[in-house]
C-alpha cells in the first residue's frame, strides 16, 4: 500500500511499455515511475511547449541514453505529427553529436530510407529524474558537465526489424513472400547509397526501423529506414589512409560481434580494407538472416571455398569474401545449384528441394501487407517441373 501511495495509478498515463520495438530498446530498462517523471517534466522544455506537444511514451533505453515519443497537438500543418527525442548524458555528447552530423547529411539528400533529423544535437539542463536525466546543479552552482544532449528525429510507427523478425519466427505455418524480401533489400540498398563516405558499422535488425506508407514509392509496402549512427564514422578517402594503424585500430572493433564484417574480424589478410563496403556486407547479412534464420559465419568467410556437391547457400557465403581468388566461378555455382535450378539435367539424382521455412505471424504486425500475401509452407515438390518461376 505504501508503494501504491508513492506511485499512484494514473488512469491515463503519458507512458506505456512498448515491448515490440526490438531487443535493443526496452522501456522496461527504466522504471515506470522514472518514465512518468521524465515525460512529465518535458512540459517545461522550452522547445516543446505543452500547448503544442504531448509526451506519449518512452520508447526505450539504449547504450547512450533513452528515446521517447511526442505527439504534435498544435495547428501548424507543416509540423510533423510525431517525433522521437533521443537524450543522453553530457558525457556521451560526442556520440550524439556525431550521429546528429551524419543524420544532417543524410537528411539533406531527401532519402526516405534513413531516419530524418528534425533538430540537431543541442545541450540543455536535465531535470533530475534519474541518472540519464541529471539535475545540473551542485552546491548552489551550475555544472555544465551534468547537462544532457538531445536530438529530435523522425518517428517510425512500425517498430524495428528485429521485432518483425521475432514475429516471423513465431509461426512455422507461414513463409514470407519473396516480393517482401526484394522490397526490403531495395530499402536497405537505397539507404546505403546515401552513406557514401560513412561506415555505419552497426547494421543489424534492431537498427532498421519500419516507417509508414506514402503515395510515391511505398504505396503497398512500408519504408524500411536505417537508424542509430552511434558508432558510425566517416571513412578516409584513400586506401593508403585506411591502411594506417590509427584507422584500423579505431574501426576493427566497431560492430556488434555477430554482425561484424569479415574485414573487421580478420586481422591478417592481404586484401584487408575496412571501408564503406562494410555497409554492403551489412545489408547482405540482414537479408541472409531473414531468409535462413542464421547468422553468417564470418570466421570462415576468407578461408572457406565451396566444394563440389555443397549447397548453394555455402557457395553464396563464399561470394561475400573480399578475396577474388577465393570466389568460385559462375559455372561452378550453377553446377552445384540445388534441384530447382533450370539447368539441372537429371534432378532425380539431386537431394530433395528444401523449402525455406521462414515463420510469419499474421496476428501482431501493424503492416497488413506482410500477412495478406502470406501462404502456408509449400510441400516439397515431387518433381522439379512442379516448380514455377517467380514472375
């Protein structure tokens, strides 16, 4: 009862748990009381007047701080209806300043596949709700080292791709349509096109956000957007610069271990070059994860060479290596393609065709397109002639 008195139940609290935004961002990492306090005190932020903005909920807490959702209730039709505010302690200012600079550059391209920046990184006084929102006053004086930093960004209503992936895995009776995979790949590749001299270094499902629809290129399929440039960095222009120890020592560790590119992992290799090409590896790893439900084995990516009779998946993994001498020829790949290959002369001598079983939950994802075209897992065809090519 004492706890209830200290934390009274609000019939309409301005926060709520968002358990479907992925494993990285979890509002549960911040207590309900502190969520409420942070959102309540945002009413006094000078740049979000409470007459125009309403704090909605805490989206979650990451490595460098927390993120919340604000809804616009004003009358200006040109103002975004929703924004995400990312706040960090002042000691993490460099990470948020770097992310702000990169988002400023990508937003200027007009791309729909990187989250937009609405307000650059700026410093402000915290309100003392908890450690990530410190009060910058000590002993009657103002302490700049206790300030917080914030950026305002585009809000993606669909959560992140890790949450989608978890839903996909939850039901073995559905497969994700091939078109959806191609549409995702198109979004990922479009995002990488604007990164040019930027190594993201953290391409993973948790950092892919699912946006909404539009009347131009995303009428049927939502836009997938690249986010979280917290460990990203600008790439040296010349390969000579990228061979310097300062660059290598600073770049080879910048990744989530399971999503690291081969050139970061393998320290000794004649063709090692850590560059924006890691972004290309990253989008390939994302699609590979969605299709196979497995992580790429980067420990073998430079040494492994597909042998006769190996699966085409193994051959494709070899294609990712940066060493041209380790890549099998196109003829070799076609000769070892599994049963559905159109050039297989005697499919009865090949192993049965394994259907790609990617789970899809029709109940929980907000994007209807993911489910209206979903079909049950097909039976294994008795003959290769039963396979029909994708239009």
